[in-house]
C-alpha cells in the first residue's frame, strides 16, 4: 500500500520546503503519546536513514520509517481549513478510534 498526499497538501509541503531552502521531503511517522496511545509526527528530511520507505505523490516525497509503516499503510495526508483553523489532516484506514481532543489515535 502507498502513502498518498493530496494536491492541497502537496502545495503546502512544497511551499514549506522552498521557504526552508533544502530538504528531500516530509517524514510522516507515529510516536507513543496521548490518551489513545499514538500521535502523528511530521518533520522535514534532509537525508534518508536505513530502512526508510519513500513514496512520491503529487510531486512530493513522503518518507516513512520501518516502525511507523504498519500504522501508516494506506494513509492519505490532506491539508484542510476548518473555521479559523488550518493544518494537515490524516485520513488513516488503520485508525480504530481517536481521543476526544483529536491529538491521538489507536489502531
């Protein structure tokens, strides 16, 4: 399965990379935290590490580490504006539940 990036999200990622002036792409991963157990993390990547899987979607490279891959297979990264808030949105088919605050999830 792939990791997908919508056109809207790709536009924002490319803008961030251009402002930054360097970077191969965006790392999407998970970390243990929150009331449901896991949270998504995003960071720019300047160099690949051993075991990384690289996906390309809408002209953006998305890098996933081997520990996060089972939780992120098939995920779609979108960028959404809801009211006054805007940010990246994770559409993950592996998600079973989210905490009430929306910061963490479980699979």
